[in-house]
């Protein structure tokens, strides 16, 4: 049986950042990756996706964007090359799946496809985007209707001919809805909670203003309702060279049918809630609060004046039901978020929802840490630009833990 001081599970940006921080402290470790470096960026993203964060925000410990277009947005091949470069020299064991993680007398035992490995500490760095969440109502759809998630969707040409229902209006949902519509297919977008933002405002990218105002680095312990903050939908943004906006208004303008929340499915009939007025008003209130805060920073810096984005014009009432078969809708895209699957984690640190209990990434089990989740320590904890600060902090915690435990005999 092999032994090491620390195991990192996952070789995405979180795992690689943690490896860099442990190596800087001289801590022996191994990164276990079920696929390849940046596997989710390779196999669970659609063809035309770009990062939502500008290139200058691609910063990890000891590594940053080195191209000549800091204000553009990386394509998926560019993200993969970026992370592959960062992984050079890191102790990655690709193609090694962790089947179970258990407590052991001197730490933890990982049962993997490459054999057992014992370690005094473990970092779970599998990230925020785990298993796509598909509502139970999806099982009621007729088999003739094709169902995909943002993880399995690649491009419109791979969908059956006909119309498409996209469920969910956060970043993935609005981008996929637009792409499919521009391919010539009729698209209906079912809208739930969302966070509307302009791509640029007062001469800068909106994320630049959020960084300058300290929004992205807000600490978890300073948040009034951390559970609600962690449950916020992803930003309704798109990363494009032209820095274009993408929201419900732009989608409606190009011909996407925008309807209310999907609440039930019976056969081919989809029941909707007539709540677009409420959900868009709530998104506008969040936008107004944020812009007011950012405006104070913009004023102090003498940025050019620009009014805040106005409310969207009213949408027509949603129909109570849509007969998918009668309307020729033959595909449904479930852009309804992600859940994390921790069935392999046999250490008692899961809550009633199956999520890992932690405080800033430190779990109740000594020597067991989690990294890369939304709002782990800061608002940008799951961003490429934010995971590094969390990795540095957890590396210090892990180093202190190792100082109090004995080495595992080989």
C-alpha cells in the first residue's frame, strides 16, 4: 500500500492550486484524477462556451494568464491549455478514480482504481459543478422527447429536429437558449430565479467593478445569510470578444419565447407558473442594489457617467401549460444547476442534503478539507480567480494539522 502526507482528489483548478500551495511548503502529496487534467472542461462543456470571467481574472497561485488579450474570454481549448501548463510537474495520477474514502488510524484510506493509498490528510477538490440536477418531473416526459443537460449538450446540430425547451435562465440556460435559437430552431425558455447583470458598465467589465468594490472577496463570515448566498444562481453573463449583453430582454428581442417557471410535467404537457413579473422584478432589485454600490466606486474613480440598466419591459403572461408534442418541441435542456455526489465519501461529514459540512473548507473530521465550492471563504471561491486564496489558507491549515500527527509507516 502506498502512503503520502496528503491526497488531493481532483485535478481541476482547485486541486492544482492546492498542489502548488502544498509543494511550496514541502508537503508530499498526490493528486488523484478520475480522467485527465481539467476533465470537466474537456468533456462536460459545450463547444462554443467561453469563460464568464475576463482573461485578466485567470489567476492561480504562481500562475496567471500570459496572453495578449486580457479583456477577452478564454475558449474551452484555451482553458484546458492554461490548466495543462499549470499542471506541469504536479504529481497528478490521471485515470485514477476514488471509489471510497474512509477514516484510518493514522488519517485516511482511499480505495482507488489504482489501489489503496493511505494519507494523513485529504483535500476534496472536485468543485462546485458536480452532477447536473435534473428535477424528478423529468421522468414523466415521453421517451420521444430528447433530454440533455449543459454537461451533455455540445451544439444544436446534435439535437433532434424540432423545437427546444430550455429550463433555467442562469448563465448556462441563457447562452444555450441563444445558441440554439440562432441555429434556426424555435426555443422556449422557462425562467426561474436569476441574477441579471450588464457585461460592461461605466467603461469597465462588471466583474472589474465588483472586484474594485470588494464584492468578489467578501468573506463568508461577514455574510448575513450564507446559505442563501451559496444558493444564488450563477451570473446571467456571457463571455464574448464583443462584450455583448445577454439577458431575457435580448433573448426576447431575437425571438426566444420567454415563459415562467416550469412546475410540473404530465406526459407531453408542461405546467408553468405565471411568475415572470415577480422573478424579473426580483432580479432587477438585486441589480439595482449592486449597481448602486458599484456606482460609489465608479464615482470615486471618475468613471464616465452611465445610467443603471433599466427594468425590462413587461413580458406577456405565461400560458398555464405547453403541449410539447403539439408544438413540435422535441428536446428539453435541463439548465437547472448541479448537485454534488458524495456516495464515495465514507466519513461522517455530510449534512441532510448530502453536502459536506465545513467551515471555510475545514470539515469536522481532522485533516479532511474541501476546496472549490461556492462561497467557501469568499464570494469568488469557485472562480478561477478566487480559488487560489482559499487554497493558500487551507494549505496552512493542513500544514498545521500535519505538524501534530505522526507519519504513516510505509
